[in-house]
C-alpha cells in the first residue's frame, strides 16, 4: 500500500518528536478521536493523550516509569499522569510508586492477559532444554547462562536481540516460533535485575499457558502471577546458584515438572487470559 505524501510527512514529524521528546507517540495524540473515552496501553501513548485532551477522560496503562527513565520522559510524565482519569499497571508493586512519585490520583492493578488459544499446552519434545526470552533492559541473561551451565545435562536457548554468546541466542523468531520454543522446552527460566515493572511477565505467562513450569526471580510484581512450589519455582533475584538449583530440581523430577506445568496452565486459564484482562479494562472504563 502506498502511503500518501502527507502521511509520510506526519510519520517523519512523529519520529522526530518521539526521538527528541521523551520517546512518546506525539503524533497519535493529535489524531481525531470520536470516542467518549481514550484508552491507552502504555505511557508512551497515554502521556501525550493526557496532556492534550481536555474534555474526554484518558485511561492509560504504565509499564516503565516506576523504574529508571530519562529526565525528559519523566518531565512530561509528571505533568500528564495527574491529569489522567485512571492509570493502570500489570504489576501491583507499581501502584504505590505511581501514587507517591508520579502524582497519580487513581491507580489500579489490572493483571496482564495471555491468549490461551494461541499458547496451548503440548507435551515437551526435548529433554533437558531450558528456554528463555526477552529484550528489555532489566533482563539478566548473563546470570541465566551461568546458572544453567552449572546444571549437568541442561541446554539453554534464549530468544533475544540482546548481546549474548551466539550458541545460546535465537534471533528473529516470530510468535509462532516462540510458541514452538516453549513446546520443545522442559523448563522456562527467567533472570532479571531488580525492578518493579515485572520484567519477564509476558514470557512467564506464555510459558505457563504452554503448560511449562517456570523459574522466576522474586521481583515485586512478577510474583503476583506465580505460586512458588505450585505453578513454578521462585529464587532470590541475582542468585545464580539458587537459580541453578531450581532448574536442576525441575529437570530431575519429571512428575513435579509436569504437575507444575498443568497447574500453571490452569492458573492462566482461570486468572490471566486476554478475555479476563479485557473484562477488567471494560469495568475500569465503566467506573471512570
């Protein structure tokens, strides 16, 4: 499809503004909106909408602001978020920080949802395979690599664009290939640096929906979704020896791993599906 010249100009202006003004989607905020309420997935669209809109309520999600952001991004957010009608986050640990540090008046925890039809439980196809994925700045793939290397018979594949040794990296995978990676795995494990926005959450829920036991760090927010010793194992963030022991337990006990995988799938179906998230967001809109 050919983009009209005017559309290309708007795109260029939008890219320039995004680069210079905090990474926000400024062009989206100036598009005509005929709805009664403006719902934004994250702060990069929600902050410009809240700054511009005067008559319609703006409801926005927030993903990154409670961890470190640059000064320009923070400057706009501190002026916009108090204007928003409601602010929601997938990590419960973010709620008090949004209220205390960013002046949010009405913040609410809305659990993330995963497509349980796309990610379905399948029998694993490879023994000893540990899988991970993720590209955000709080991923700690180095700790994960060192931990899995300590586990006899374990192999590791990580779907990421981050710089890691080539023998572990799986680059350029689409969603279907990520799903296949989970199906091959015995365990899905995640390592992050300390954060409160629940780095690794999407991977965690995708793996759980795929019927895989997960190993996660005890970061606030991420532990909203995993019951230790029931749907997965939780270890102290940054502790590679504890992470290695968790992986070794699951690889060495097929019955435990399979039961955790089944429990994880049930948990997602009952609490963390996309349908449930949509229903919660709809209720948030109705009560605004």
